[in-house]
């Protein structure tokens, strides 16, 4: 071949084809988001019989110092992938956790706060995950509690690693349930 045969450049972009591909990609992303929303709404409908938990501690509750951390979500006990979608229980959020002999108080930012009476707490343990959230081994404090006729697992992770052990030990001593 001669040099003159290489001087013509190929067209780099076929603009209509590129716009069509971008449009198809955007459409696929929108369809995936709509399917996720529909799945979340269906889950809420299936869990609609779950009663709303208390959103404030009782007036007579004696709570200790609040520990800041992450509310990892709430799932069905024993199935850490089955997130609870109703009453903001499945929404991850920043929160502060405090507890006393009367119960547990999770004051959340951007989601409904949660009060769990001591009578409803079934167990406390360290675990690696809850509600689809996974951490290192024993990296999350999981509280098993009863809401209506269902057992739920709620996960909390303290911001400071030293507080994580304090929360776990304090909850286990206060509610005398579960094991490490």
C-alpha cells in the first residue's frame, strides 16, 4: 500500500447512533430505578400489618449518655437480608443511642426515632450484619426485639470503636440477654 491510501481518516463518531445508545442506557437506568421503587412499595404493602413502634421514650425512662453512631436498619430476625420497609425501620441514618432499665432509645436524624421498651428486648449480640448491611466480624451491635407478633433485628454501629464495646457491654448488662 502507498501512503496516499492512509491519508483518509475514518469517521470517529456516528452522532445519531451515539445519541441512540445514550438514550437506551438512560432508559435502562430509569427502568431499574422504577423497578427498585416498585419492589420497596410492594415490601411496604406486605409489611403493612406491622404496628408502629414507639417514637419517644416514656416520661419515666432513666436514660444514660447518648452514644453517636449509625442506625444500620431493621430486618426480620434470623434473615439479615429481609429489611423492614415500614415505619422508617429500614432506613439507614445517623443516630444517637441511649439506654436504661426501662428500654432503648434511638434518636435518629432524617428518619423516625425509635423507642424499644425493655420488655420487648429479646437479645443483644455482636454480629457482622443486619438488614443488608455488612461490617467486620462482630462489628455491629444487634438488638433482637419484638414488635407485635414479629421478632426483629436492629443494628447499630458506634462512631468511635471504643464506644462500640461500651454499648455492647452496657446493653448486655442492662438487659441480661444474648451472648457475644
